[in-house]
């Protein structure tokens, strides 16, 4: 997972990034 590198990114940005990856978590 990449939560450690996100830092203080807003949840919306994090969610958008995950959706772009389109990879099973």
C-alpha cells in the first residue's frame, strides 16, 4: 500500500489515486 507516502493528502485524492490504479487491494 502507499498510505505511508501519501503524507497528509486529502481522502478524495487518495481515493482517486486508488481508482486510477484499478488494482485489487
